[in-house]
């Protein structure tokens, strides 16, 4: 059986963000396709070294030359040498596109596959504050690596058609492989009921401390929450920081940081509110919401890449008035808390099994 080297940014923390979950999904699918004994993992760096002051200084020096944090000419050389014994190299993030370039330039004869979690140039442009020092350097580094990944990979995987079209426009690459966000089923054994949504609607926001998430939920709290009868919980990695930065606005809101298991919060919620207005790729929280069969009120961006059926598996709202009207409709006309259409959409399109066949096809392609 062929051997594959899975190149990953770093070991995931106990509480995984959306990117970590997508990485784990990729690794698990490759293990299912090839057998776990045939998939080896190589970390670009370990967290301890990356967090040191010296590592940050070195990263800042090397970034203008296309070396994203954790990479250096020496580290790239080590990885290229290590990869020679593998039929496949899977680069989990396109910010390490320089690895694809150096593998090709050093005569690697196997198949290089790069997975784009986002179009990173656009993702970092949305993520980083305008006044961040060296912002332009980081954006250029992301741009260079996206370009290398497109040029030197044998196969590029993206999450949705939008990302494929953006890569075509930016780097003239024809993307063959689109595998949407998917995840193993954590809700298969959860008992469902016919309970209806509450008169004081229980609204859950799930998302880590990250600029588009922060801006979205703060917008919701200022423009929607004061005008509707709702109970709100905010759950996400590092979100206690958001509460400390917005004490007056969030002082009465239950904010849970770093929860190791989100299941109790999804089961508590009548609806998921996903007021996300910028970003790239797909939103993992949308997939999780479908998996648990929750009603979802989200923006176009929150639903990007998903085949959401309006007023069945989700409700599209892009303005404060639309959110207010939708929430009041739920209060006036309660619906089942468990959304069968959302759950079925997950099973048919975004479950682990639904993506596995495409991974097998990618490995078979020459």
C-alpha cells in the first residue's frame, strides 16, 4: 500500500478551532482511505518553539521571503528530504505552499496534494486589523504561498466553488477537487423530541475569538438583541477576551470560553445565530449546527458553500431588520427545536462518509 506524509501546522490544542477540526477531518479521511499505518504526520513546528521570542524574530525576518511562521530554509530542506520515501505528500494548509515548490524543484516524484482551508491572501486580509505592524508583509507571504501551492501541487482541494473561482482569478489554476466541510457524526446517539422553540428564544453563537466572529456577534448584540425577546449564550475558544473588551455590552451575557464539548450548548439552543459578514472557505460552526439538527439564522457568508434550503434547513438574514423579523416569527410561531431537514442535509452532504469517496478519487488520480 502507498505511503502518505501528512504535513500539519502543529499539534492541535485540546479545544480545537474550526481550522483544527478541518485538519483532523483531512487526516482521518486519509487514514480511512489508505490505512492509518500508511499515513505519517510531520508537524511544521511544535507549539513551544513557535511561541518563543526567538522564533517570532526569526519568523519576522524570513516572512518576506515566503516562509510562513514555523518554516525556515533549514526546516524546508529537512521536510523535503524526509518526504522522499513517500508516494504522496499532503500539505494541509496553503500557507506552506513553498514546500510544494521545493519538493518539485528537488525532484520529488510522488503526488503533492495541497488543501486550501481558505484563500489565505483574502482570509488574512479580513482577519488582520488594518493598523497591524507588518500587515502588508504577512499578506504578501500568504499570497506567495497560495501561488506556489497552485503552481506546484499536483492536486488542489478547496472547500467550495467560491474559493475555486477566486483561485482561478488570482492564480489561473483550474481546481479539480472540491470537498466541503464535513465531520464525524457526534449526534447519532442523541435522542430527539418534538419540543418546540421557546417564547424567550434561546440563541446560541458559536465561534472562537477571531475578527469576523467578534465583529458579527458584537453587531448582533448592538443591532438585534435589544429589539427581541431572547436569551443568548456565546461559546468559543478565547471568547472571554471579547467579554472583557465589551463589558458594558456583554455583562449580562453567558460567555463560555474553551469548552471541551459543545454538545450541551447545541442541545440547549432553540436557534443558532450566525451573523458572519466576512471570511473565506466554509464555516465549521454551520456544519456542526446541521449535525445537531438546529435551526440556523445566518448570513449569506455563514451559509457559503452549503446547500441551505431557505426556511427549512436555515433562515437567511443579512440585515438587523431581517434578523429581528425572523426571531419574532420564531417567537410568534414556534417550530420544532430539532430541525429534521437540517439533520438530513448534514447526513447527505456534510457527514464524514459523504466526503470519503472524493478523497479516494483524488488519491487514484494521476
